[in-house]
C-alpha cells in the first residue's frame, strides 16, 4: 500500500510529515542529513510499506527546498528498489510472474573514477582504467564515481552516478562535462541565449560556468540517477 508523505518548510527546517506527524527533518542552515534519523523516522516500524509518494508543499521559489525535495525522492526510490514490499499481494502473483520479476534484465557497464576522466573524452577510450559495474538501468552506458561537493545535496561526494551517452541535454538536466580538459558534473541551465553549467550546492563556494567563456566544453552524457 502506498504511503503519502508531505514535504514542507517550517521553523527553518525542511520536514517530512505522515498523517500530520513529523517523521524527519533537515535544518535549513546546514542541511546535514542524518541517515539513522531518516531510517528510524520513515522506515523503522516493522512491516511498514516502502512504497512512498512525497507531495511537495515548499514554495517553487525556494531553490534549496527544491533540491532537498529531489534528493529525498531519489533516496526513497532507491530504498524502495533495494527493499521491495514484504507485505505486498504476493499471494496474487503467479509463479511465472515471480520468475519474471526475479530475472529483471541487467547489464555490465564500465565504472570510471572521476579523477581519471580528464582530457578530451573518456567513455570511448579503452585505455582509461575502470571496473565492471552491474546495473538494471538498461539505458545507462557507463557509471562515474563523483568526487567533490559541488552537486550536494542532489549528488553526494563519493556517489556513483549512472550516465547515458547523449548529444544534447534539456534545460535543468544534470550532465557530465569536460570543460577545458577538466571533468565536472553540473546542471545544464539555459539562460536567455546562453548556457550555464551550474552547481546545486548553494553554499557560495562553487560558481556557475558560462559555456561561451570557455575554450572547450564537451558533453559526456546525461546523469540518469545515483
């Protein structure tokens, strides 16, 4: 059974509510994510459903709130995929359907370390060191281990992102780029007639890059997820 949680901003905190009860909160000043607190608040009750829908009640003008909301969505989706419903209608599933679920398609893709990916491009270069990585996201062409905090809270330092080779991105999608020989993960933002590569980290430590002001900007692919 699907659970409905609400995402709101109250008293300088971003909170998740279920049946009007706060199950998790993040202080807006430091945005520190307490994984144990999150799990205890959202999932600790025995037999509780992992099928969750989050309703966003934060103002659209709150960019930080938007990023936190997307981040929480990705977390609950990942947990839902890792911990399938134990109390779902398993008795209604036929053996053939169960076998079909257990044999979901998967593929092996190369996993690159972020620091090793500089230059003029890497996903077609067999000389770049990489390891095999198994995923059931069939669209993914390769994976990259992110290094740095510029895309937090959306993408954490050390996270593995799945990437699809594409020729272009839509506004506000996240991509992997080689900019003047340096590898970076940034959000693709169209502004007027120009394009910015923007960090999600709003701490002020990271700045956006105008593609018109760099010598070379090569799109390596679209980030499908963490």
